[in-house]
C-alpha cells in the first residue's frame, strides 16, 4: 500500500508547511484514512495505527522530507539559475516557503544543503545534482529525520496508559 498510494497522494504536499497547523492536520488525515481503510476504532493510538498499516513514518514526516528534498534540489542549482536566485530572495523574507523550510532545518540542527555541498566540487550537470541531492538526503536528512520520528514514537509510547514494552513495537531501525 505504502509504495504506491502515499507518494502519489502527497504529491505537492511540500508546500503545506506554510500553514501553522500543517503537521497536526496531516497526521490527523492519515489517521482517519488508516482507520477507514482498516476499520479500526477511534480509541486506538496513532502509533498502533502506523504499525497496523505498516507505515514507518507519520504523514507530517513524509511531507517534511519532501520539502527538504525540493529545497535541496533548488539550493544545489547553479548561482545563475533563476529558481536559485528567487530562492535566495525568498530566504530573506519572512513567511515564505523557503524561509519556513530553512527554519525547520535549523530546528533539526542539520547542515543546509549549500553548507554541506561547499566542501565538494560543483554540480554542473543535472545528473550530478540529482546524485548530490540523493546523497544529501541519505547522509544528512535521513538520520536526522529517523531520530526525530523515533523520538516522537517513543514519546507517544510513554503517553499510552498501559504501554507494551518498547521492544514489542517495530521501530524505525527495524523498518
């Protein structure tokens, strides 16, 4: 289910992060969808829903990864590219998508794609940039997002009234 439905359903969702309550609404929408698809009662906690649906991440995490991927793709464009120039201007203005993504990067305490790429040679071809973005997402964003997601899952487990032992649940490391 996850391989085809979620990526297609979230196409363009990277721009939802401009709403103040985007994460809560996205996770609630996924919860409703899983409950409807699997006919699960409303009292079942979110972490159990994700486990039952075999989804290792909340929808808000997937949307944030999508936003980071798009941000990295634009940031690694050549300085003369019009999209990169617009991004540079947008980073200075508050309330823009670029600024919002940049603030999320700062919150995660990870390197910006430009800082990460500064120690490497310039990406001149589209294929080289694509490989560089993929490497950035795997080396920098992947571990940071896994750690954030795992912390959220553990916090949710602690809030359950009668939780199962933590090793009973499938964690991100097992996924």
